[in-house]
């Protein structure tokens, strides 16, 4: 199968999640006897093709045009659909980032083909690709396969698939996108960075989360200090968000973000079913809670029954000492 | 300002998912079905816009007769009219088929904008709003946390990784709503009484000119192989001893055993 990967760039830099998608695209193409290409859109982005080659793109369609300077689902949707046709692709792959989730259905809808969202695994069985995706925020998983002979799209959950190393020197093809200003209806005017440039829970490899046990918004600074040391993002339970202690962007769980970091430290979070759905696929889970009966201990690899206001500062100190030893 | 709101009747977030013995069906017999939580923000936003600008709010859903409960809730909150799109032909609808169905129903209404939840909990596809826009040939802005209308344009804020984007669009457009956009109201007793008298229009597949070639299980792009529960997590260790010693042990375990710090 020929796989076309939409590679997302922001400020001229490729997203790591797009390198993951390109690597998966390369692997699927290899295992099904096809080719893998990328499409990248933006302004002054020609040099990104080489980087996409390093993770397996044989061909890169480059839409280097002022019209793509700011993201527009209309303009990007048209251009990616054009690239899909130009490559003779069977599969459209992109990462399920904020942009990917917004863009993918605009392309598959335009091309009248099916789309699987937020895929977390795939295997190739007898030339057919079988995909696994979480439903109910991870309370269950569905395994699906495309009906034969029809092109389709897939978005891949970020932070799940590895970045490969399949060095290619890609053929660079300027994309004949045909997009005009009349096609651009919804367009980004401005990007607002989160306060203090904090890492997003959806992208973080380590997450320190605080729940009802945090007792108030002012106490999140103890989590922030530890997060700073570990290069971690600060997460929260729904209870803390609904209490107004922290913005919803930090919420982990069924009505927040579903995350799979290497390390998830839950502080003062009891572990409601909605929260567990959102973080149970983390590699290592640490729970700190005063209540030894809290459900969070059932999913934790390591648990400390204790007051987070005693444990977290000690943990911060111990991590500082560990880092000092190098 | 006439507003269409697309809603979905879904198992609530407390639901414990069970899988039927054949592995191909979910057993949701014990689940409590409610209006999709994100759709509550869409209904609320529509009502606030109506209160400011006048017009009518019409709620649409694709579902069985039980989905009337979710329509009644929207009507009790203050929506004016509702449409239940229901037919055996819609059994097994994927996101594409649902969007085509909603688009066909939307074309029978006059509207200035369409609101929906950012995704339906359960299926978690996050596709229908964008697909609907595509089939109506209008723009879409998804995961919106702030919406301001200005004549024939709208300016909204949408959530992205580590921040937000301000997006400007022409109208009509589809907006999908995220937590933070507003605080959905509870239906008042008066609202609940009035809702009983409000109109629920029903459309069949034939009413919308749809058949099994474009909707339902037969039109689905993917074939389900199986449902599975997540693998159980290995039994964990609750540490013991004085808290400072436990913390030291934890850091050592994370560093040497789990190798995650």
C-alpha cells in the first residue's frame, strides 16, 4: 500500500509526533509492498523534506506557499487531498495532534473515505493492516481492518509509536495545490502560548497530576517545581478542574485528555473510573494518597500512603539529589 | 440567528464497559444513557446566542427512540425544536454515515451556524463535526473554548497543545465545543414542563433520500474484528516505613528498576 503522511510543522519545525507517523508510514509501506511519501505545508519549509527522508519518506510533496503560513482546515484539507491523488496513495496517515484531529476528517470527507481516529497499534496480517484503537477513553479497545480495496485514513496517537531510522534521500516535489485565497474560510489569526510555556499533558513523557487532595489552586506550585525538575507536565483530575483550581487543558481522563506517558505521578487523586480510563496506559504509575483504599492504588506500580504535602516536597528534594549525582 | 445543534445519546462516563461473549459487541445493558457531555456546551452556547441575537435553536440527533430523552433535555434547557433521525438503515453507522445523515437533515433546515460537542464519548472519533462541515461545504472550527460572532464572521479560540489558537471564520460554519466554553444550565421545572409540548420531528432514511449504500453497517469503511478490555496492570507495590524512607526508596525504584527518571 502507498502511504501518504501529513507532516505537521509549527514555526518551521516538524512535530515529533509527525516523525512518529512518518516512521509508522514507512513500516506499513514496507510490510505491504508499497511506497511512503510525506506532504508538508507552510512557508519557507523546503528544508524539512530532508528530515522526513531520514525517517523514511521516499518522496516529499512540499506546499511552500504564503497561503499555508497559518493553518486553515479548508486550505490544508484541499492541499492534502491533492497530494493524496498525486501520489496515488491508498492510506493517509497523520498524528492525532490538535491539528491532525481537525484536519484528517476534512481530507477523508473530501475524498469520501473512512477514517480511524487515535490508533494505538497496528499489525500487518496477510497484506492487510489491522488497527487497534481505544474506545471509551481506553476502557476498551477495538480492533478493525479496512474493507478491501478502499483507500482510508488513520490518525495515530502521539507518543505511542517510535521514531524510526530508515534513511532515504527523498525526491522533493513542489505540490501543485491549486488553493486560492477564496478557499480559505477558517484561518488561524494568532497562537496563544500557555502561561509560563508549560508542557502539555498530551505531549509529555512524564506527568505529575494533582486532584482533590491538592486543596486549592495555590498548592499546584509544589507540583510545578517537581515537574520542572523532571521535564514533566502538570496534570489534574476533573475534581480539581471543576473546582476551578487549574485550567481544563490540564485535565486527564474521560472528559479531559487521554495520556500514555512513561511516568505518571498521581497526587491526591482517588482514581475515579473516568480518571483511570485516561491514564491507565501509562508505563509506570505512582500514587500518593492518604487513603489506602483509594482505587488509584489498584493501577499504581508504586504507591505511598501518605500526605502529599509531606511526600511531594521530599520527592522534589530526592530528585534534586539524584540529578546532582548526575 | 438560527442555530442547529447536533447531539448524541451516549453511555455516561461512569459506565463500566463490558464486552459480549462473541467479542464483537459491547454489553451496555447496565449503562445509563445521557446527553453527550460535550453536547451540553453546544446546547448552552446556542441558547446564549439566541438570547443575545434572537432566532431559533433546533436540536438534531441520529439514534433510536431512546435518544428522545436527550432531545427532551435540550428542549427543557430551552431549545425550540428537535429532530430525531431514526431508521433501521442507520444501524452500524460510522462517523462518515452519521455526518452524511446529519448533513441531509441540516439541508432541510435554514441555519446560520451549527454547533456540536467536540466528540461523542464512547466512540471517541472526533470526526462528525468536521465531516458534517465538509458535506455542507462550510468551514469548521473544532475544540472551541470561546466563540464571538461579528456579523457574518466568527472569532473563536480553540485548544491546541500547550496553548490556544485564535481562528477567524466566515459563517455559516460548524463549531465543535470543548469544556470551558460555558457552564451548561440545568433545565428548570418550567423548562421540563414546556419541553413536553415542544415539537419532535422524525425523519427516516427515505425522508432524507439515504439508503444502505451510503449509511449503516454496509457502508462502513472498516470491519470490526474484536473488542477487548485493556490488559490488567501488573500488581503494584505499596511502600512501607517512614515517609522520608519511602520517598528515597521510590526515587531509587523509579531510577534503577523502572528507569523512568
